[in-house]
C-alpha cells in the first residue's frame, strides 16, 4: 500500500476559482445545482484515439481537497471572511461519473460529469484538469508505443526529463497503457508499478577498465543483469560482457548510434559467442515512430524516456471543464454554453456509449445530451460511477485499468495500427 | 514562509542509481572522489539562449534527500542489506557549484558541478535533472515571452494544462523569468509568487443574465475587477460592463476570437464610453509569437497558459548529468568521458565565465577545463557556491533570481529580440 499523503490539495488551483466562489456566495447563486463536464474538443493533431489516465489519482486528490488551518491562512488576502468560513467546512458532497481509467476516448467524450452545487464543483476545476490533462497525455503516447512494440516490452525511463512529481504520475500512466515497467522508484512505492534498472555510463567510467566495471556489476547483480555496452567500443564491450558473465548473460543495452544496424551486428556477435538467449535492450530518444522502425531489428525491449513523459509531441490533452447545466431561478436544470466559433461547448448533461458492431468492433462514440443513448445490443456504456454523495466509489487497481485499456484498444478498428497522421478512428455522434 | 515539506525526496529517482550504488559498494569504488556535471549539449532547436531555473527547489530537495524507515522499506527488494545500511545514514556531504537561478545559459554551460564521492553524487542524478530540466524549460519559454511583451505584464495561468505539482514549479519558474503574477495559489503559499484572478465563463453562465453576473462580480470584487466579456456578444458585454461598473472598471478580458481586431474595437468602445483607463487583458493560447504579433494592438496584459507550462514547444531542456572526473587507483583526479559521436561529453572539472565587451555586452560563454578561464577585466564568473560540505549555502530569494535574470538577459546581444529561429546568440568556447 502506498503511504498516505496527508497534504491538502486545495491550493493546487487557480486564484479565480476562489474569487468566483466569493462572488457567487454573495450573489446567492453559489448553491445552484450545477453540472460540469470535463472533455476534449479534439484529439492532438493527427492522433487516431486518446487514452484516459489519472482517474485514480483524481479520486485521491478529491478526498484530500479540504481546507485546513494553514490552507485557510494562505487565503486570507485572497477571499473575504464569509468565504473562508464556508471553505473551512468544505467537503465535496456531490456525484461524479466518468470514463474508467485506461478507456480510449474521442473528441467530445464526456470524460467526467460532476454534479453538485456550483460552489462545490467549480473549486475542483483546475486540479481535475491538471491531473487528467497530464496523465492522459502520457497514457495516449504510451499506448501508441506499446501498440507498435507488440510483444516486446516497453520500459518507462523518462523521470529525469520531467518534473519530479510528474515523473511519478507518468510512470503510473505508462503502466496503465501497457508499459511493462518503469525506472521510477516512487511509482513503485506509491502505486506498485514494477521497476527495473542496472547501470549507466558513469558506472563504467568510475572503474579503471570496462572489464572491472562489468565484473563489479555481475558480482553484485548476477549474470542475469543488463550490461551497458556502448561506453567505448561496442564490439569489444560485447565480447568482454560475455567473457565476464558467460553466455548466460541476461541482456546488453545500446544507448547511442544507429540502433537497427548496431542491434543486428550485436545479435550476430552474441549468437556467435553462444549467448543466444542474451537479450538486446535499446534506449536513446525513442518514440513510437522509432519503435516501429525497429520492428524488424533483433531487439528484445525498448527503454523510452523523453518522448513518453512529454506526450510524444503533445504534452497536454487540452481537456476543458465547463458548466453545461445549472439550476435556473425556477428550480429546473437548464443547459448552458458559451457562444463561440473557436471554442465549442455543447450544453447539457451527457451520457456516452461506444457503439459496436455485432463482432465487437467500435463504430462510433455516441454522446447523448440529457438522455442515455439507446444500446443497440452490442454497445458498451462508458460512464461509470466514481463518487456518490461525496464518497469515492470508483477506486480500482492499476491492473484493472491496464486490462480495461487492452480491451478498449482491442475493440478499435485496425487503422489505429498506422502511426501516420489521421482523423479520429471513429466519429463522435451527438444524439 | 512556505510550510516545510517533510516528505523524503529520496525515491524520486531511478532504480539504476541504487543498483549502481550496490555494485560500487561491493567493488570498493563507491567512495572514489568524483565530479559530476549537469549541462546541456545544445539549446532547443532555434533558440538563442536558455534560462536556468529550479536552483532553489533543487537545494530544498537535496536537504530532504534522506532515507527514513518507510523509504528503506520500499527498497528492500531493490538492493541488498549492506546497501540499505549505507543508505540509512546517507546525507550528501560534498560540494556543489552552479549557475545562479535566473542566469542565462548556452550549449555546454556547466550548470551544476557536484563534487563528492561517487556513491553520494550518483544518487542525486535523476532528481537534479528532473528539477532543472522542467523548471529551466518553463523559464526559457517565459523569458522570451516577457522579452517581447516589454512593459506589458505577463500573467501565468497554465496550471490546468500540466501536472498539478509541475504547475506550482512552473509558476515559480515563470516568475523568475519576469512574469508579473500567476494564477496558482500553491505557488503563492509556498514561494510568495503574487497571484491574480477574477472569473471564468462558468460564472457568467451560472447567472440568469450577463448583467446579473457582472453585478455579482463588481459587488463582491469591486470596480477594479476584470470582467470577462466574451461569453455571448463582446460589444454588448463591454457596454454592459461599463454600465454596471462605471468608467472606473479595472479591466476587461478577451479569451477567444481574433484578439488584435477585437482589442482595437474594444479599446475604441471603452474610450467612447469614457472608460479610458480600463485595461484590456487578452488570453487564449498565447505564445511568444502571438504576443509579438499583438505588440501594436491596444493590449495591456497577457495571460499565458498552455504554451508557457509546456515550454512553448520544448517541454524539457535535455540536460544530462555526467561523471566528468574521478579518483584513479593512485589517488589522482582523472578526467573521464564516454566515447560517442552523437552524445558528446567533455571530461574534466569545469569553470565558466561570461566574456563581455568593455561596454558590458556578452561575447562568449567561456568554459575552462580543469582551470579557471582568465577574466579579461570585463568578464563575469558564472559558478557560485551552492553547497559546501553538505550544507546549503546558496539559498536566495526569488526576487534575487528575478533581478539576476533581468541583468543577465540585458547583457546579451540585441539579436535575442528576434523570435525567429537562430543559433545561440553567443558561442561557447572551451579553454
């Protein structure tokens, strides 16, 4: 179990959420029943599908969204005394539905539907968006990588290229989207993500000779370890690696140069030395395109860093959180939306299902406005209850999210296999 | 003062840092005196200069890099018992020099020089890189924005588009690079970054009419507030805003549409209504190019979100942390470097100064290998002591970092004003 993180999440938000609250408390509108929706207006340019991640983290953050004394003290110059009083007893008491973690999504998928009062729900805007925008960007990139990698494992090793806490979330999101392991030890501690790692160039350089370094590593970590063979000369290092560890050596890692050419050469050399089971792991600025280009090379695993944690060109999803319905003066729930040509919102409480053919292939994202779309018999409802009357009910294991992702991606048309740019692989239909 | 964050930072690292430690402890090389260097191999493509940020955060993280009982428990299946014993009493006891926070940098600038034993210094690799790579990416983008914005304030409002903790660090880094304020309340609490904010479209939509919303906001936040005028019809909203708040209205905000055209039209309308002092704030997917394009428009401030927190196309700096020298078997300090054509490292302990003309214009980044470059009389040393024998000595205020940034950027050749792609504005010279 991860250790409890006790810090309040309530200040991980924007100043204006608090000033809106203050003004609404004063004008008497703060407690109007309201529906907010978190959704994407589009996929990142050229992407065929997206992947939802961060659901479990959002539920944790929601539970910790309370205003303790030090939090309230920090807001003394931000809002007035009546607002501080109201915040002191704040606990979200509404309902939340959402796409399950690992689910695929498309433009206008209603990823979260938050029903509560305006006051309670508006405060969550920034934090929910931060978590969903970041984690889903990483998962969406990760899913394309694991898709093209096929049976070969992908290992997340991008911690050093992103904010130290974003790194932990990225390791978790990559795992949801099919990565086999991560280098990040905090992700292991908090979320149980499997971790791996052996050595860097500095370890080789620390020793007087490469042979000393290899011996030191094998002595300590065993023959099944992965030796890094590109500090000096690859051919000599591979020879030395097998000499030191024997043909039972676990793996060698290549971290520079033309990886396809090198891998082919190293495979031949390893086989000639009898190390036919020794695996070849490649790292060095890989993305989904580089992984696809290595499909025919004798590579046994991919270590992915920068391009994973930065969403492979799309470090954020552009999700927005909009008021789509609220109680009117006469007590009815009324649909609302900003009028805009460039920033489209669709008013109204949404429901969603994935329309499927009888053989189970996804055909459309059907979004019902104010009503549940009719299930044709082969369809799948997408919104699951996450919070009921303020109580988290949607918590699940990371393994469950991994399985959902595999199932959901497996339903999509085969066109997702293409790494080239294209339109969303299924259309979104409003009903 | 920010509240003390007591959580250990020791697991915000990669698995292999720990396995290297284990193997080095066993081979007897762990305590060899070592010098690690954190540096960029290049600037992001087309950029003329970079900005160092995260220094203060790195010093905080270093102080919290200790292995308490729960941290050690999490490592039980990662390393062996002797390694856990060694970690239990870990405290960094070495020396660190670095570029001051806010300083500009160029390819191969030795941003951090860490001198200690291998064991002590290798463990810091991932965490130092995470902090520097993220915070400097944001500061580098922010500096270009504040440069082209000139006297008009830039306000950071990107929290929702990045990981919730990265958002806090981004607000801090943007402030170092000249942003006037942020929307992020945790950045206010922890670092004293000024925050601002008034309302979103949801506040207008919550009320029965736009007039109701404007009245509610002005009643609560005063006439000096900023009213958001693009929920329905801009012209009608501006008329209404001045009617409700009077000509003393603080500002109006435009968040969609063609901002240059709209700002010009709104300025004329405000002036005609007598609201000649009412400012016009623009937001909506701005980056440095959009800010530059609005230079001639009657705009009084820029709110910047996504493109700031994602480093305006370059969300990470690509800094690396390499062993550049270590004690040899005979006790001397020996330069070391990986041999590689595509990943260049220069061995040896580095020193650095900014060569300047007699009139104070930067001419070159001079990096001395193993010795201090000679100051021609107009030059400026770049490395300052940050940690001495394990004690943090380089802590300073954010205001000091802001001032350093302005001075350092002010020294650079005027070519940095061009937002077009180019080479680093001064060359790096190794001596």
